[in-house]
C-alpha cells in the first residue's frame, strides 16, 4: 500500500481526536471496573474492538496477512499496546482516580523519545523536541494543579503499574514502525485479536465471568471503551505512525488532560484556574514542538507533516 499522504490540518485534527478518545477511556475504565473485573473488562474490550475492525476490513475488501511473521509482530504489538498496558491500567483504576491515571500515563512521549534514542535512533535529538517534552509536562502540572499530585504515592503499587503501562505504550510506538506500508486498520485488528486471545483464557480461569452481574453503566462504558476508545482510536493511531512518526503520534498524550478540562467545563460546569489556562498554552506548545519537525526554509507547510514513512 502506498504511503499515506499527510496534510497538516488533517493530522493535527486526528491527533486531537485520538487524544479525546483515549482521554475519555480513563473514565470509561473507571465505570467499567466498578462491576466488571479488570482482565474480563479488557478481554471483552479487545475482542469487541478486534471483531469490529475485522468486519470493517471485510467490508472494504481487505484481507489480513496469513504469514507467521506478521502475526508474531501483531502478537508483540498486542503485548505492548493492549493486553498488558490495558490490564495494568484497569487493575490500577480500582484504587487510583481516573484523573491521576491520565496524568501518569501522559508521559508516553517521553518513553517513546528515549527508546528511539537508545534503540532505533531514527528520531533526531533536537532542542526543539526536548523543549516539547518539557513544555508538555509543565503544562500538565499547571492544567491539573499541583494539589492533584498530592495523592501520588498513597497507592504506590497501582501507580507504578500505570507507569509500567506507559513504558509499554512508548515501546509500542517504536515497535509500530514495523507496520509501515500496511493499511492502518490491519495492525490495529491483528493486535487486538491477539490481545483478546491472550486475555480470554486468563479471564475464564481467574475471574469466572459467567458468574458476573455487571451494571448497565459498566456495560455501556465497556461498549464505548471498545468501539470508540479502542477500535476507532487504534485506526487513527496506526495512521499517525505513517505521517507523524512514533514520537509525534504519542504526543496526543499531552492533549488528554486539556481535553479533560474542557469536558469538565462543558459538562460539569467546572471553572479552570488561571494557571490551568497557562498550562493549556504550554501543552499546545509542547505538542506542536514535537509534531512539527524543522525543514527547509521557505516551506509552505510544516515539513514534518508531509508524506513520509514512519
């Protein structure tokens, strides 16, 4: 398949949509684990999302690869990007607030950037990218407020589980370069199906889902998590690999907290503080710095968003 053409406005809009879908996932998980155990919740999440994507591929006339090498890569991506981190976060959110989980998980671009330096070395270390990381983290602290971080350490093991999940996401972003040239829906479907195959036996063995009586709220949260925050989000995620690169694709992590603030204002009537508004500016600056690579002088558009392979 030819490289996905990149249009700056489209890529940034997709980045914002991905941040919204994954930003909402923490609340969906919190509602889901209220009456559905974490392994079962994530097994159902990956199974539903994977089946939806397989059906969509069939309608589009596309087929999944049949060679073992491709499915080994899908299985590895499943470990790094769904089965392990999804389960860790779901387990942690039984005791950790969704907002704190979002904060801890927002460091994904840092892990991706550090791994590209240490392993693949395909991302240049520039002052601009270092500025982007710093500005994004500063913005998150300002948006949420220092008081929100006082709970850090009170549930150390669950919080470390979220940090481990974040490291997995960073590694998945780097590993995702191996899927360049595939339709974005193919690795998304393959990795989710593999994730479901890994988690379903554990769910049956340890959580006996046939005995559960989940609430309607948890079931609706599960469906939203599977269809919106997983199936749709994964397609966008793998597309952004091909246009923004792994570090740029993970920069949406910095947008999750501002999205949460906006939802709070529109839905819950919350009023952000002055420091939160300054933080929003820092976050936007950080995202732009990480997703707008420098190019030749005089370019009409952002060169980092023109056609390229991740």
